[in-house]
C-alpha cells in the first residue's frame, strides 16, 4: 500500500526545490555570485582572491575548506605525508585548469 500525503508548498517553494544548488568551485559556498569562463563558479570571497590573481591565496582557501568540510575532525598534521601531498597536488591540478581556462573575466550569476 502506498502512503499518500500532501505538502503545503508555495510556487516559490517548488521553484527552490527544483532549482539546482550552485556551489563555489573553490570553497563549496552556496553564496555563488560570479561565473568565470567556461563555467567556473565563485563566491564573493573567492572571486576577490581570483581578481587579484592570488594563486597561493586561492590554493590556501581551497585547502582550508577541504580540511574543514571533507576531513572533518581529522588532524591534517597527523596525516601521512603522501596523503597530504596527494590532496595538495589534486588542488593544484584543478586550479591549474582554472587559471588556464578563465581568461574572459567574471560575470555576475543571475539569481
């Protein structure tokens, strides 16, 4: 037997549920405001770092976010050196693609 239920949703609720969430490609924030070619998304904080071409700053921001959101409570310093190096290399690889592709500047993302 299928249980039926009703939801009291407004049209705005339905649109919000059907609209895919946008995440900053650098820190995973859902406060995405900027798009870089060919489709990279950034929040205000990461975009400010990008606009100053601070590659080390962007790497640091991404790594800190990774440590917080992905590793949770795992202590970075206690991790195996090889594992830390693999994570850093992965971030550098992805960022390398970004810096090579994002040549046309930023555009504001429409809400």
